[in-house]
C-alpha cells in the first residue's frame, strides 16, 4: 500500500512561510498570479503554508505522527522495539515513510483495513506482496515458505564491477585471505569502492546473511592495489 502524496496529507501545526516562486506575484486583491516576466521575483510578499510540504524539516515527522494516529484508531499498537511496526490481533503492518506492507491470515481483514484507511488517507492498493523496498518476496504455498532476494541491487553490484558480461563464477568461495600487493601496479578500475561495499553490506544484512562484506574487503582491496 502506498500513500499518495503522503506528506501534504498531514496537518502543519507550526507557522511556516515560503518565498513566492519566481515568475509569480501577489496582486492587489491578494491573489497569486503568474507574471508576464518569468524571471520576476515578488519580494514584498510571502506565502504561509496550510499543509505539510515536502522540503520542510518537520515534514517527515508530521506525516509519521499523522499516520500513527490513524493506525492507533484502527486498533493497532506501536511496537516498543520498532516504532515503524504496528501490531493488531489479526494483522501486522510495517511502515517505511509512505510505503506500507500488511500481513494477515485472512484476505478480508486486509480488504477491510484498506477500506477504513481510505476514509482517512489517500492510498493506493498495490496488490499482493512481491517487491517491497527493493526486496523480492517469493511465496511457495506448497511448502509454506517465503524466500527473499534483492536481484536489482545484486545486478547493480555486478554492473559496478563490470561483471555482467563474460564473468566466471565459482561454486565455493576462496578459503584463503588475499592481501593487497603493495608493490603492484596502480589500480586500473574506475568503480566506486565505498559504494560497492555499502551495497554488499546492505545485501548481507537483509537477504544474504551467508556473505559478509567484511570478508570481501581483502579481495576488493587487492583489485585496488
């Protein structure tokens, strides 16, 4: 489930003012009007925001508080260990900014919840769970299992390392530690070392606990040196 234009759905409690956009001005009647000169700047007026707006430093907090209040009204309890996890006796709801994922044993429970939430928020039902925050979930009803993977991010790492084409793979990893060759030629690769390590670490923490980015460091350091 996605909340459409989430931040402006929340009220703005603090007075926030912004400059009039270039090419616009406030006329004598107090109306915002487009100026004939697109470079015109109205320096005599300011606009007071009526709704929570993207770009405000409190925007994300205002939206989360607004969403939390709505979910509490629906009977959810906020987890003490993770404030983005909401629990109810018949379903579980997880929030990441404006994207939500709902789990329940009964489809009707989810349908009723979506119907109730649509009365308070502008939402979009995106159907059954398959991809969420870059993580692909594959359900196997026969074996009652769910497998998760991150094909997009894994492909991104291979792309960064120029391994998408003509790459040779091994079924088993190296058992020895490779150390950098300090007397070798300077690094020839152009890929971003820190970016690749960050992506590998994210994959390790989410869907591939069998790998550890720290174990890969010596290999990548060897290619740098």
